[in-house]
């Protein structure tokens, strides 16, 4: 899984795609506004920085900014995009951030579901590393694919609409999704806490980790406190368990504080 995904992220056309991205997602804008009074005193680590989409928003408001990615090609693209600040970027794998000392960062971002491109075991290792290098009371903010949202995609009935053309397109995507995940049934998805899915990202080239919100909370509880969940679509916090359970967002954002 990890090797296959890495090959995608070093491909020239994928690097070019990420280099063109400019906008924050709604939940990212929510957190940028929420912590506006704290940014100027923060040292920030931007994990999986890709082509620098988030750099333009965060690097200018924090006291110190470092952007990392395990793709050397992505880092080169960032250095080209931000030539006068090229020293901000480093090639680093989130599973081993040993070059950073304990308690180094006030705010750690891992956006665009970057944590989902490694295996379950490696994911837990990433969380431990983030806990180690983050300061106690500091923030960790990341997004992850939701297995709840995937249930709709695995159910053919949800792809049928009154628009024949839309139904046709939806059914093609549904067929491809099921073809690339032939060993996984809708029943299995409903019963699982997490699953590795080869989804439509970059023409079904990526295998990604999908997790139920409650399972994600369980993974975080050992090292993180005050966990809050935000909708990817609206950027609003999901305030109750009912809101979380009813969410059909394909991914969710999590804001937590390091113990």
C-alpha cells in the first residue's frame, strides 16, 4: 500500500496538480480563524505539505513554519513556488521524524487526508511521532476519510437519481469502485472500524485508509485530549454524537490537543 501510494506522489503530473492548488478547505479556514490570537507565538509543522497549498495561509501568521513531505519531488515544487523561503521545506517521512526533538511544535497540521496513505500500523506510528514532537497542550489538526461516508458509495441505490445522465455517470464510478475493491462488500464496510480502499483519487491509483469517527477517537485517546470533529463540507464543528453519526462527509477534520 505505502509503496504504491509513494509512487503516485512522486509522479510528475501529480506533483504538478498539487502545485496548482490554492484554496483552503472550509474546516481549515475555521481553524485559521479560531486560533487567530495564538498564531503569532506558534511554531508550526505542516506535514504532507504537497505543493504548498496551505503554506501561503499559515507561514505568514505563525512565528516559525516548517513544511515537510516524504516526496522529494513535492518538496522541490514547494521550494520553486516559495523561492525566497525555500529553507522552510524538508524531505521527511512522518513515520520517522527523529530529526525533530521532543516538544518542538505548538501546532501540527496533517491535511488533505495525508495520514490515510499509510498502513494501519504505520498510522499509529505517525500518531505517536506527532505526540512526541508536539508540545503538551499544543494542537494537532488533520483530516481523514470517513468509513461512514463510504457506505453510501458502496450502495448502488444511492447512485440512482431522476437525472438519467447523472445516474449513468454515477453507476460507472460505482462499478469502478467495486471493481478495484472486489474483496470488500457493503456488509463488510458496515461492520468494520476501518478499511483500506482503492478509491477514485487520481484515477483509482491510491489505496487509502477509511475510518469510522469513533474508531478514530479511540486511536487518538492515548496521546490527545479535547478532540473536536469538523465537517469537511461546511467547516462547522459536529457538536453532538448524533451529528457525528449522521455525517455523510467523505472525510472529516479532527482538532485535538497533545497530552
